[in-house]
C-alpha cells in the first residue's frame, strides 16, 4: 500500500468508499464509447469497413442512430472523414481511424478475447486476430511500465494526481 493511500485512510476513512468518482476516467470513456453500436462501429473500422453503407449493411443499425454515432466519433477525434468518389457517382465521406481511435483497439480486442472465452459460438470464435507479418495469434497482456507481465490480482490501485475525496458531509 502506498504512503499516500495509508495517509488518506488514516485521516479520511476508507478512500475506496469515500472517494469522489466524478472525475473517473472509466466513466468519462463510457460516456463516449459505452453503448453497443459505438463499440460495434469501432469493431467494423478495425475489421476494415469505412463507408456508411457498409456499416449499415453489416450492423443493421438504424440509419439515424448510426449517423449520430459516427458524427460523435468524428467530433471526439476517434474517427476522421476522408472523401472518396466511385466512377460516375458523387463524392462521399469514408471513415478512418485516427491515432486517438487506435488507442481504443486494445479495449475492443479485450472485449473480443473475453467474448471468445465466455460467449463464443460452440464451433469457436468468428474471428481470430493475427499478426499480419508472422501470422501469430494476437492477444492482450497487461504489463507494468517496466515491462513486467502483471496478473489482475497483482494490480494495486493507488490514488493518482486527480484523486479526490467526497466532501466530509457526503462521506459514509
């Protein structure tokens, strides 16, 4: 346990229970990507789709909802639009993933791995991610910033610079 965590416990009760969660990064992320259609759009981008019609065809998402989710992902800087034109047709936008969006790939891959382990079809997973260069199966690993593999039970969540306690009047 870190010295900061010990000090907070000594003066303010249990910081896990009395912390202010209004600045939680997980909650803020879920405000953007926390619904089924947004995650499935990201999956399809990762699988190579880029056009509105492709998303609509594969996902079966209502057009208005799909348009709203794509607009939000562009506004958040997760996707960008580029113009493409097929011969004899008008110019249209296609959606491409940005560097900010690429940072969500591990989250989508994590959902895929969990789903393959606990929710896959009896015949097996529908998609197997492989390293394009060598063909090896791609999987997630948790590592510390010093490169050590870390198991979930070995993770200690310590207060960071944005940690705040609830006001005294709101504590349990």
